[in-house]
C-alpha cells in the first residue's frame, strides 16, 4: 500500500492509442488494497483493475525565486 500523499501514476491509452499518464495523490487508505486519490488531470479512460505505479514520494514541483518570495 502506498503512503498517504504519495504520487501514483496510471498509464492510459486515449482514443488514438497515445499513452497518457494520469498522476494522482493518495488521500485516504480504505483497506483491502484500495485507496482514495485526487487526480491531477482528467480521468477519462480509467477503469477498475488498471495497473497503478507508486512513485514512492509525494508530488513535487519545481519553483523559482518569484514563487519562493
């Protein structure tokens, strides 16, 4: 089971067979190998039973000096 706040990635093929990565963040551990997540992009094409990859770390984003103040 992933840790809370870990990033998960689901690889989905769209209607023209291009691979799309849907990144999610774990919000709750539900038990029985299930978690509740928040998706960072559209979830079109996601289905139960798809392979999910645990990144093993929380989401991170590069920031510059303007963002940091």
